[in-house]
């Protein structure tokens, strides 16, 4: 069987990932960001490319006992680290590719792609799949907390497995999401990060 170089790459850095983050600072930024996204307490939120579970943990802090997080990642080693760190019955972990999800249509109230969008090989196909599992009226966020230029510099200097994983300008991401049926609510980028919020129309 041919192995996916990105899976091999992310499996290989799973145990080191949190050591590269300032976790208390990240936790504060994620909490403040989630307040701005206006996450409601009883939502079912899909965390795409959950990695070691830092966004999942921040989401759980906002959710009530009725809220749920579906956390997915192509790297089973990332999920192993996340599971060890975040033990909560409101989260379910899934080792799967955003391109082909196991969830039914309209399962999620909200989808967050935090620090993962540049890594998708087929972004349009991923956007269509995310649109399938999102309920009408639900929001999809493409979100980063560091500026696009910096993300692209880091990837360009990294392993060949991710060195071509470039984050496009917000206008380009917004245009692609609109072309597959989303309504764009926000598209902004600055030194503080990158956010495109796309809403699935209620039809
Ligand atoms: C840069 S890391 C960020 C992890 C996490 N979101 C965070 O910020 O801590 C990107 C993550 O996305 C995952 N990933 C990459 N491509 C994916 C795909 N097609 N489907 C699901 N997960 C993917 C990787 O395995 C990795 O864990």
C-alpha cells in the first residue's frame, strides 16, 4: 500500500507539536476567537484537522452538556495525543480525511478548519464535502491566528510533504466557497490572522 506523505509527516510530529506551541497563550487566543465566532452552547461543531486537540479543548470550554465536538484528523498519531489530553464524553475522535467524511448530511451546526486549510489537496472537493455535513444556516470558518505570509514562509521551508501547502488570499478562498454554494459573511486577513466565514444557505 502507498502511504500518504502528509499522514507520515503529521504522524511523525504529533508528539512534538504541543512543545512548539505556547499553550496558555494559544488557549487565550482560541477562547477569544470563539467568542467572536459566537459559538452557541448546544452546538455540534466539527473540528477539521484537530491535531493534538487544542481547538477541541477550547470548544468544550464554551459548550454545555448538550454540545458536541466531532474531531477529525488524517493522522492517527495526532488523535492519539489529543485523546490522552482531552478526555470528555462530549467529543468523538475520528481518524479520517476531510475529503470523505463518515457523517450524515446536515450533522453539524458549525465547522471550523483551524490551521489546516493549506494542507488540503483538493480544496474544492473538501468544501463540497463540508457543505454536505453542515446543516442549512450553519457556518464554516477557515481560520488562522498567524498571518498568511508567515504561514506560507513556514511551509515553504518545511518538509517536502507540506512545502507546497500555500494559504491563498482570503478573496480567493471566499470566491471558491461562493462558487460551491456558500454565502460569504466574513473574509478578512491581517497581522492578527485570517478568517473566512461562509454560511450554507437555508433553502
Ligand atoms: C498544522 S496542523 C494543525 C493542527 C490543529 N488544528 C492545531 O492547530 O493545533 C494540521 C493538521 O491537519 C491534519 N490534516 C491535514 N490534512 C488533512 C485532511 N485532508 N483531513 C483531515 N485532517 C488533515 C494534519 O494531520 C494535522 O494534524
